[in-house]
């Protein structure tokens, strides 16, 4: 059912472009876009752009996830860390993604490190916020039950806090990954010589709307595919939950 609406929209788009309702130089037909993507794939040029973008996203995702997990767990569990660290992180969260680009280029250079760091920044905040709120939202009665059974701090974390905060953490992972895809576009629009974002800029500079739209479509496909993987991990991990999703 989820594919029905995109298919209908693509058919309408094709008809509108072929009938001249929309100028082809503004919105080429889906068949033209597909032909452009297929041609680049056949030449082998496309795979290099896809692979470098995937590398940047997932390297940044792993880096951002590691930092967010450590700091989010510390902020959620230790009150003094929250008071010291959280206000600064909340202020940094308000900085737009493009504002980081010149600073990272100045500090790290124009190579891969600055692009991966920018993606990591985008990934960091959703995971950090969801994990912190998940830990702080653990039912106080569960903590009291753990104390009744004389759980150590480590046992409380492993048997009570971790399972209770896990749903929020997994939601944060999905949100962080989606933001990672957004931030990689910002990274590749400025100072990249390869990647799907670079193809968008190249298509703009050469007046090739089919290349720009094809790059956007590829971003959508890979973004949706990676989110679907995390969604399946989330469903398998949370099978123990008595939720509407698990009941269906």
C-alpha cells in the first residue's frame, strides 16, 4: 500500500512532462531521469559517487552514535553531568548545519574528516536527546523495586534502565540517521569533488535538471532503505513490548 501513492505521482508526473504541461528543462519526465541514472550506472561513474556518500553517512553515523550514547547516558543517569553539560549541548543544537561547514573546513580541512564530522554532528543530537529523555523517563517505581531486591547500580542499569530507555534510544537512532542524510547533503554541496551532493551541484552548474532530480531520488532511495533496516532492527529488538505495532 505504501508504494501506491508514489506510483500514482510518478505516472502523473510522466504524463504532465510528456504532454508539455511542465517545461522539460524545469521538470524532466521520470523516464528521462531514469535514463540519466541508468547511463551513469552503466558507465560506472555513478557507483563511485554512491559509495563515497554511503561511506560519509555511515562513518559519521557511527561516530555521532558513539558520542551521543556516552554523553546521553551520562547526562540521563548522573544529575551533576546534566547540570554541567546539557545547557551547552542544547545551545549547540540550535546552530544550523551550514554554519558548521566553514568552521570544520578551517579546523580540519576540506577532506573527508570535515564531512564525516559534520554528519556526526547531525546524528549526535537526536540520539543524545532521545537517550537522555528515555533514561530520565524511567518509572521511579521500577527503580524502587530494584532497590528492594538490592540491585547494584550496574544491575539497575542492565535490568531496569537499559530496557526501559531502549525504545527511546532506537527512535533516536532512526532520527539521527535521517538527519545524517540531510547533513551529508550540506557537506557535499560545499567543497566536494565526489558524492551525490556533488552531482546535484554539477547538474545545477550544467543546467541538467535530470541529474539534480536523479541525485535527489537516489538520496530518497538510500535514506528510505537505511531507515527500513533500522526499523526492522527496532521491531525485532522490541518484540517484548505489548504495543499496537507488535499486535498487528
